[in-house]
C-alpha cells in the first residue's frame, strides 16, 4: 500500500519545503521507492520566472528524476495579485493538470511526498485548496504542520481537526516544526494531556535551528532589491541574520540595543553615519542603508575591516521592513546534512515507514 505524506498547515512559512527536503533525504537513505510532488508552485515573480524556487532547488540538488518540472509541479500561480489571476473558470483546468501529473508520477512507488499550499486557506475561494486537491487525488489523510511555540498550538490543532472532519478528511499526524527549545517540554506535556486522547499521532517535535531557519545576507539583498556597495566584503553575503534592528535613535541608545542582539541586520538611513559606526562596533551581519543614500567613506572602510557587507535599499525604512517581513529563508546546499540530522533525530520514523 502506498504511504502518502501530504504536508499541510494552518499558517504560512511552516517549513513544508524543509520537511520535503528532509523526507526526500531520509527515503533515499533508506532506499525507498518514492516521488516528490508539489501540486501548485509559487513562482518568485508573476512576470518572469514561472518556476517555484523551492521546487527548482529540490530538483537541482537532492531529487533527480526522469519527470520534467511540469509533472513535479503542474500548476504555477504567483503570489502577487493571485486573486485576480485565478477565477472559478480556471479550477477545472488546473485540477485536471494536477490529477494527470499525479497519476503519471505516482505509479509503481511506495511513498509519495506532497508539499501543500502555503496554508490550508490558500486558494479555497476557487476550490484549489489542500483539502480539495487531496480529495480529487483520492487522499483522505494529511499531515498537519504546527510551528507555534505557545499554547495556541492546541487551539489551532483542534480548529484544523474540526475543519478536516467537516471536509471529511483526517489528520494523519501532527508535526511540530521550528519549535523553540524552551517550549519542547511543554509540547510533550500537552501531548500527554490533550492530543493523545484524540488518537492524533505526534510524528515529531523539530527544534528551531537558527542556522537553518535564519536568512542569509544574500537572501535579504534579493528580497529588498538592494545593492552591495562594498565588494571587498562580498563574502559576508553568506552571513546568517538572526535578528533585525532599526536604527532610529541616538548612538548612545543604539549601543544599548546592539549589545542585546547577535548576527543582526542593522537598518538605518545612509545619512546616519553615527549609527552605522555604532553598529559596526557590535555583532552585526549586515548594514542596510535605506533611501539609497551613500554613506561616508569612513563607514565603508570600517565595514571592510570587519568584512561586513553594506546593502543600499532603494526604499524608505518602513517599506524595507515590510519587504523583509515577507522574506522566506531557503535551505542552502551546504545545509543538507543538517536537515537530515534534524529529521532523523526528531521524527518518529517507526510511525511513518
């Protein structure tokens, strides 16, 4: 009997691509016969590249297959203005593409990894949501992915369970992903007291890894459309960013906040040389100067001495931060082994294989 791992989540950025990468590596290691499938890809841009970057990354790194991209991810819907691009008349066309591709690639395999939509709400207006796709493909169980390090995770789990029951599908199991270390013990308590009595298997509790789930400076640069102005420090584009700090105070106040953060992206105006120099004296991964204002040469010199990249943002500070809120850090090629280690350590594979 074919075993299907269909990842779904109530909230976006739950780490379904991360889980797909981990499951692919685990099944390869166990020499299992499997396929990976993402029914609806989300291209980075509505008007240029129509390929989903996560699917492209997976196909170019760990998952080599005879099937072309269009079979692995048959439908492409950009995130920008998608309400205008997808109407009810498109549902049957898109669903037929998904069904044909799925039937083609799922023959003669033992396991199927399906990466769901950003959330179970996405595309529900036109019937292209995860549950509708699952039902069309004859799948009646989905894996629910939760990322909340708070007791709200229980309310959201049972909200999702009730919704699935109403739609006549069920939860195959719950995967807690990207959980803060200090909340893991609490989840185990909640499992004993609230989850087990409903016979919902807890498939794993994956600790949040700052190295895997923090963006790199290069990703930030691309997200805001910024420009690197000190090529001498270009190696710093690989730096991890663990926190963001906006410099809108005097230098003395900035020191107080800068001492409390590590690997920070410090965002301030290009005309605030005092704040830029204060940041460079602390643990920062990148300087982001807004308004496309060039800093003093002294700032560039100091940044180069520490190998800190300086990114000019074409937007004001508010817009720059709004753009960064939509940043979705991706797994890098040199992080594959770390993904596999987390997946193997924190998931109960006896329940899955």
